[in-house]
C-alpha cells in the first residue's frame, strides 16, 4: 500500500486522491490538499519508488494505476494527478472507471514524450552527500549540476538530511531503468466521466495537437490553462490552481 498523507475529514463530498509527478512526493501537494480539505477528505500519496512508499523494480503506468486502485478501494473518488501522476491517474480512470468520479490531469497528455529526465537523475547521483548538514549547502553543491534554482528546490524536497548519511528518498535505479515507460503512454479504453486537463500557460506539455488523443480517451474532457504557471502549477500558482480544481470538483 502506498504511503499517504491524509487531510480533512470524510463528508458527503467524495474523497480526493492526489498523485504527484516524477521526483515528487505527497508533501509537494500539501498546500493544494489543505485548500481542498476544508469540506472533504483528501489523500495525497507517495507514488511507488518515491518518498516513503515501497520500492519496486517495476514502474509502469499499469503498476501505478493498480497502486492507486488499491488506495481508492471501491470508490468512486475524485482523482487529481500531476505529470507522471497524471498519466497514472488516467490509467486508473481507463482501467477502473468505477473507481473515479471526476478526473483532473495536471500538465500532461496521454501521449509519449520525446524528452528525458535522465539529466536530473545524473545530477542527483552526482551530488556529494558526504558531510552534508544543511539544505543551503546541498543547494550550493547541486548548483554545479542544475542551473535552475526552482528545479533544485523541487529536487531537494526529496533529500533526507536526517538520515546518516543523507540519502535521496527516491529509487533512482528503478526510475532510470523505467524512464522510457515513464515518458511513454500505453493506456487504452475510454472514460466518459468529467475530466479536466489543466495546463500551465507557460508550459509546453499540453499542446494543441494533444487535443485529439485527449478527447479520444476522455470525450467529456475540458482543457484549461493557468496563466503564468509552468509545469509545476501547484508551486507556481497555488491559489489559482486550488480554485480551479475546487470549481471543477464541485461541478
């Protein structure tokens, strides 16, 4: 069972399940989870090979969808997924539509992508963890491999400085071995329920040519953008992201 952080209390509104993206964790979505949990229960999970969830050599979307289905139980839940977690959420909706009432997919489409995140895996592996005590020192060392301070801050949320020695709370070996599957897409079927594809206005992950594959699998899909947000909408524009998600979940 995936490790989960639970917010709010059960009410007459459906429970919300949140699945984070590659190199993330449930904690990354804390602000959004708390904003949505004022009138419903919210469950944010660590995906397999991330955070405090189990490690496994397998990291495909069928595997991740089964993990989410186990958390969802009989459902139906409202499901939010970002990037890699968005693809896992899509697979859950396609494979187990009875478990999903409403689906919100954040800045990802049901297509294969041509880029790679191998460079970030290499950067995390290259970080000198010896005698590391502070996050500021970790940021200084990581800057030798990652220029963007926002990306460094995101990655360092998964660095456990309390461990002796410090360690990454990510199974880098499994993610590297499964990178082609993570960037790919193999979902089939159709989910007829309400679906929101919410993209960052400054992101190119959801493009005009993705509308056809989105609507082939999710015919009721709406596509919207948060102006000024990049790929990490929940960090760039948290209030606007939470407000848009709440409006969608409230129907």
